[in-house]
């Protein structure tokens, strides 16, 4: 007497639907990641722990080639102080975000900090999260 059933359930399943979803998520994140910081230059910042929650009024970026940018606009070092003053005129509690790329000599960052100190501007050093 043969009592075995003819309808066997196969334990296999198709992974194609899951790979489609993963691929769509990958494409979504690749397309939206540049939109996170639209007004920032692509710099490799030094690492540090901690966060700041200050409102940014002005961004000063220093590249490895010692080019200085204020809000994506290139500025010569001897015109930097006057340019910052004109940008922050009339701003209540002005704040400068200093974004110095990894490997920039400390003298360049200190010169921007000195400008902020002379003009009573608050300055924050931007870093990569650790």
C-alpha cells in the first residue's frame, strides 16, 4: 500500500524580488546622497568626537592647495577679512563654520580664527564624525 502524497512543497524560494528591492534602495541612496550638503565643497575633514548645533551664517573652506572659499566663492587670502565683514554685515550673532581639509597647515586655520576673534564672530571648526 502506497500512502505517500503526491503534492510536495518545495523549500526553495526566489531571491529575485529581494535583489530588486536592494538594488532600488542602492540607486535611491546614491542619487540622494549628494543632495545632503548642497553648498559644501568636497573636503576630507579631520575626525573628532562631538557635535555642534550652531546655525551657520558663513562657511570658510580651506583646501589642501591652500585655496580659500567663502560659501563656494574663491577669495584671495589678503581680501578674506573684508569679504567676511561684508558678508556678515547686519547679521545678528554671526557664526563662521571653518572647514579646513586634512593636511592644511595650522597657520591657515589660525588666520581665519584670528579674523573671527578680531571682529567678535563666533567660529566653529567642522570635522568628520568619528
